[in-house]
C-alpha cells in the first residue's frame, strides 16, 4: 500500500483498516513527502486508522492493529 502526493485521504485510511482486518502488521510506502513530514504523516495514518505505529524507516511506515481487550 502507498500514500501518494494526495496525502492521507479517506480512501487511504479505509484501505489501511481493511488490510489490518486481514493482517496483524502492514507496511505503507510514502511517496513525494519531505523528510520532516514523514513522522507526522505516519502518526496521522496510525491515529486515523486506529492502528499502532511501530516505526518509520526511510519512506516506509509500519503499523499494527491494536489489541482488543478481552
């Protein structure tokens, strides 16, 4: 999955949520973003999709789904 020049759109968030239902952890590629903005974009992706941010490495963001309470 990738985030393009349009940034964090509702379609991107919906796709992240869909993928996290199938998989425990996913990688998201960032395209065309400045170095300063990558961490902020990663935090926004995680918070809006309800995921946990694992790491930002280069132009790749790793997120996991949140554990459900029993």
